C-alpha cells in the first residue's frame, strides 16, 4: 500500500493522464452549463451564479484532489 507521498504522486499522475488543469476546468464548466440549461435541475439553482459556483468547484477539486493550497 503506498504511503501519503506516493499516493499524492499517483494522484498527480492520474490528473495529468486525464488531461490536467484544462480538462478539469472544461469538464466542470460543462457540468454547470448543463445543470443550468436542464429544466429538471434549474429549480435547484434559482438565484445562483453558476459561473461562480463552477469556479469554486474547480478550486475545491484542485485543493482536495491535488492537495494544493
């Protein structure tokens, strides 16, 4: 079982293999665009700035997944 340092290295390696920062940002933006456009989910975000929420999610994923502060 890898230790914390090795696990962080594996996370960074997986992150790069999945397309890195650009792909993460594009995927999150697309998710929130779809949520905002879908009548089934629009009601959950009546007065929400989805662009701001998208930026917050990207930052949260960066900090949580990559352990970047």
